[in-house]
C-alpha cells in the first residue's frame, strides 16, 4: 500500500496539445480517488501517466516515497482494471487471474493459493475452469478484478471499469468494487465520466475540465460547495439551476416581473449567477415568486418540473406523493442553500 503524490504533473502531447495542465494532489494510503469529467477532459491521460503508459511532460509522480516518472509500468507495483476487461480469451479464468504472477516467476503453489483466495473473495470459485466467453459481463469484470488482486499491488488503477455493463449490474458492481477496495485497503485511482459513480465510490473526487483541475474534495464538499459553475453543472442530476440576476435593493432581479427575496454577497447593480439545486426548491409559498411549469417529468421515486422562472430555464424536484401540475405556481426558495458565482469567471463567490 502506498501514498501517491502528484506534484505539478503535466502532459503535452507531441503535437503540442496540452491534455493535462499542472496537477498537484496527495492521495493518502488506502484512499479511493475518482477522476471525473466529460469526454476529452484528460482523465485517461492522467491515469495513464500514473500507470506509466504515458510519459510525464513535467512535474513529479511519487508512489510511496519513490519518484517513479522514469519507471516502467511493470516496475511500479500497480494493477490496472480496464473497461474492456482485457482478458485472454483462450485462457481459463484461473489462468487469466494467475497470469501476472506466473510472469513474475511465482511458484505454482503460490499462484494457486492466491487465485483461490481471490476467487473466494469475488465469488468466482465455481467458474475457475471456464473461458471468459462463457461468463457474463459482470463475471468478466470480477475476473479482471481478481487478476488485479492476486498481484497484491500497492495501487489499483481503474479505467471506466463499469462502462460496458448494463445499469443494474453497474450499480451492483460499484458497490462490490467499493466494498472490496475498503476491505483490502489498497490506494486506488478510478476514472469515470459518470458523476453518480464518482459521488458514491470516492473518498475524494478530482473534477477535471479541459485538462484543468476544477476542484478536489470529498463528494459532500463538491456537491455542497461547488467551486465553479462547471462543477455545479456537472455534479448532480438534474444539474443545479443557474440564473442570471442583477442585485437590486437587497434582492435579486431576474427580469421586470421576477425578483427573488435573496441577499447576495455583492454590491447593488452587480450581476451574479444564482445557483439553486432542484431538490432544494419547494412548491408553494406566499406567491411572491412564481414558477411557470411547462413539463412534468415522471421518474417514479420523484418528479421533475421544468419551466421558466423570470424568463429563464428552471427545474425543481418533488417527491412522488406531492401534487405536480403544469402552469404558474408559487415556489419557496431555500435561502440558506443558495450558491453564488461570478458571471464572467464562473467561480464561486
Ligand atoms: P474519454 O472520457 O473520452 O476517454 P478523457 O477525459 O479520458 O476522455 P483523454 O483520453 O485523456 O480524455 O484525452 C484528453 C485530450 O487529449 C483529448 O482532447 C484528446 O483528444 C487528447 N489526446 C489524447 N491522446 C492524444 C495524443 N496521442 N495526441 C494528441 N492528443 C491526444
């Protein structure tokens, strides 16, 4: 097990494209850190630099106390789990799991013992003689996990390991992987573009946007105090409402008809972006704020109401037992749960 330290780690590809801007983070021993962000934000590049599959342009990467920039992947004592499982189709499950150890010259007895132990942990005992083609997607992913476990690495790296599974299996596997990681206590870096996976699995989340770290924090910190409009919009489904408002006599003016009874941390006349999470807004109120509901979206456990507030797009979420209809209706805003952002820079005020 090991702490992982990135000290201004940066990547410029040979064509001059800067895929990862200087990134500094300390991942304590045993922690699971999720790299999350939209397609092309640089998360795979960052993971591949940690794995040693991609050169580091600048900065220092340490695993434990060693700077490993120039170490081959095979010498880094890491195990990687990929989206496509990367199993050998002609080998049995047992052989796939033991392959890395065999390559390292481990004895047959040691390999057998470790494979048996991993199979027990992963509930794969009955499948050891099968080929990967005779397994379900979830079982294949477990074999890939097993192969990582038997190597007894200091660090697990996961590259979108659940992307090829259906929604139900993905939910189940993310719980399994998290439980296993906690039980083994192995420091882990996990890449996903799925914000739910990030929220549910991470000790800490690193949000990337266009090669830049937007925010590093616990899931709660990221959700409750997003550092930018990008993070506010990316983490949470449906995303946080962002309304353009002008500060006007201790309140916020959205347009001529709609003034929100909210005090903003900026001076009279200034523009701000007001962030309101859909689940923080309530239906009903004294009629001073009116929401024009255009669409009611039924989700089973709750309903989403979409429409316009002061002429701007707005959504709120209500429980399944609450009456929900289209048309103009009063709402109550959560004064203690309002977020403010600079409209030019997108940063939290
Ligand atoms: P995805 O979720 O789609 O896999 P990602 O966040 O993992 O995306 P990366 O694969 O790290 O993104 O790519 C980051 C950026 O670097 C992208 O704009 C990509 O086009 C660019 N890129 C990746 N590999 C190279 C390369 N070899 N040469 C030049 N640019 C590259």
